[in-house]
């Protein structure tokens, strides 16, 4: 068994609101090539390949198979796919390395949200018997959760505006962001409410993009990377599917995943959270016990670029990149999947 696994390379597209020139394969090719080159591991020596995507975005069954054209599946490779954010593909690759089956893995995620109405498409992730027939969009369900949080007195509209303003301002330093502006909470509060109680700034921008990371075990990671981002803990948990049987103002699954991943040990310099809506940040902060000393979403986060099915993987990549270049020593990445923070993954990484 391999006791140590690290992220040794990360690459992502320069995300755009609508990529009219490239299909999914053409989005993936440059980021896969860049991640492999940065890893220093020859492509033919990478032991496992895993991806995350959503067939509903492309509108065709097994559309992820086309993505393999960007990787090169001949000679035959060992490959897997999850119909979820690629952060869950990374979890599968991490397990494969830990068990000693392979010593390296390529993980990538991709999605073109602009091909349809992503707010409506994601309704297909809800309970097919009791929720999906009502066809609430993902923004409708987020607004329901935000309303519950506001009604409970846990946050105010200003708190949400401050989250959005901070993210948009931070994104000015992120060349891959779709939305970036120097703005304060007062300016955002003056803008109209579009999805009561949420404003447009409280909702992620539609984004086309892709991302890839390379994982390596122990000595291999040390050989190819001068400062690996070691995964010290990784866990994911899920809430009940029925929205009515859980408290929407908290995230017990995130708290449990964070505890199992070692988030409670402290010493975190930064955290990248999969917050597609501004009200999700206070919920996740509370669940993970993140204090004011932790820099949350220094990249701007999903409120400034949200390439669906790779956004969670990007959170892991952003923290890893900051460890690689010495900006931080220990960080946390969070990924989410499903309505109202239904499924949550927490990954803690550190330099050693």
C-alpha cells in the first residue's frame, strides 16, 4: 500500500461564459497536456485516468467517452468515470493509489454549461418522484435554502452581499475568472433582487471550462515535484435526498467529512469552498469551523467562475497550486454536488 499521495500538477482553462469555438474534447486537450507536462510523469507511465462530467449538459448518453479522445486511450489505459464533479473522480484515483494498485493518476473534469439552461438541467439531480416533477431550478432550491438561513437569523442580506463583493474583488487577480470587479456590499445591495432573496451577484455565472490534476504516490511525488501538496485527509458524505427531512441551514455532511479529513486540527492558511451561491459560504464556514484567520476563496471561487463538473476539482487544484509555489503551507478544499449542498467532499492538503 502507498501511505502518501500528493497533487503534483494542476491546470485549468481560461474560463469563459460561452465558448463558441471549442467542443468538450477541444476544451480538455490543452489542460490535460499542460497538467501532464507540469507533473513530469510521462503520459504512458500514468497508471490510472479518472474523469467527471454530466451527460445532461451535452444532451447525449455516454458523452464522457468522447472526452477520452483528449487523453488518448490507445494503447489501452486503465480508466474510470463518475457522473459527478471531478472531485469525486479524484477520490477514486486517491483510493487506487493508496491501495497500491497504481502510483500515479490523471484526473480531469469538464462541462459546457452554455449548451442549455444549466439552472433547469440540474433539476434532474433531484428526487425523481417528489421533486423533479415540480421542476424547481437549482436557483429556486438555492433561494429556498437562503430564505431558510435568513429566516433563522443566521445571516443578513448584507452578509451575503459582503461574500459576493469579496469574491468578485479577489477574482481581479484570477485570469481564469469569468466575473471580476472592484465592488463593495453597498453597491451590490443597491442592485435588484432577481431570485428572491438572491441577487444576480449571489448566483454563479454560467461558465464553460475544464481542469485537470495529476496525483502521485510517495517517492514518485518527491521526484517530480519540489513541493508536493500532500493529501493529509479526504472524505465525502451525503445528506438525505428528501429536502424536507434535513435542516437546510446547516450542513452535517460537510461537518462530518471535514472532521474525518482532519479540518478540525487547525493550522489552515486558506480554504477554497464550492460555493455556487453566496449563502452557502456561511453554512460551510460554520460546518468546517473556519475562523477569520482562514483566507476563504482567494481565487474568487465559483461565484466568479463555475465550469460545472470541474469546479470542485478546481478548488483542490487552487489549494494545491498555492502549496506548490509556497504561498500557503496547509489548506482545505471543498466540493459539492446536488441541490442545497446535498453531497460534500473535503480534502485537506499540506506541505511537508
